[in-house]
């Protein structure tokens, strides 16, 4: 194999490795309408946001994860996963979760949503 062929192969492999990068964040699962409101007006009350409100508002406005002072908006597949998680959760409030994302270019693609171990969901 020539040096140029080896370098090309290494470049292709390195590019492919970056596509599988994972990011994990913990925060509050919210509909984006209410998440935006809580971040701007009542961040300290976010734990009081209810599961029923998230399900009611999430349909037309999407879902996301509040981490610190940021709202990470989910893609359509992540929204479906969030809705399913909310429907199955026994918690009414304090909807803390851990979300695993796959990094795809500039986008974060939801891979898994699970109860945050500290929240007791």
C-alpha cells in the first residue's frame, strides 16, 4: 500500500470515528414552550413543572432538556422518545433525566432518555 493510500485510509477512518461521538447531559425534561419560560422568568421553579403540562404543551412546541441556563431542543425522534418517557413515568414533577446524544456534525441526536438516578424516577 502506498503512503498516499495509507494516509487516505487513515483520514477516512478518523472521520468515521468522530461520527460516533457521544455526549451525555442531565437536566430537566420539558416542552420547549415552558422550558423557554422557566429559563427566562422562574429557573428556580423548574422542578415544579408537571409531567401533564409537558405532555399537553409538548405536542405543538417540541421537547428539550434544560441543562443549567441552556435549553437543548430535541429532533423529531428525540421528541417521540421524550413523549414516551413522560407517558411511562410515575413522577408528576421534578422530571430530571439523563440523555445520551450522538453527535452528528453540529447536531445532537437523542439516543436514550432515562431517569436521573438522583431524582428517584
